[in-house]
C-alpha cells in the first residue's frame, strides 16, 4: 500500500463534527442560537455536496498520456 498525502478537508470536517458533537453532549447548547443551527447545517451540507460532486483531476493519467504522445 502506498502512502498518500493528508486530506485536510476530511480532517477539518471531522474536527468540526467532533466539536459539534462534544458541544451537544456537554449540554452547552444554551448559548447556541437555535434559529441559526438549521440554516448553518443546510449550508454546510450543500457545500459538502458541491465539493464531493466536482470531478477529480487524475494527475497520474495526465502524466501517462503526456509521455505516451511523444
């Protein structure tokens, strides 16, 4: 198995989910205005869908096709 670089997007979204879960579990929700939670979650899910749906560029295929064309 080859080593790959860190996926910072996954790391940040995991830390955000962990922080939100700890906030909800600790009962510290009284300071969070609940009228903002629904729209914030909807915006976050929308951003995740857009990022997940974008096409990925395969740099290995581009490098391989560049060497085969010569």
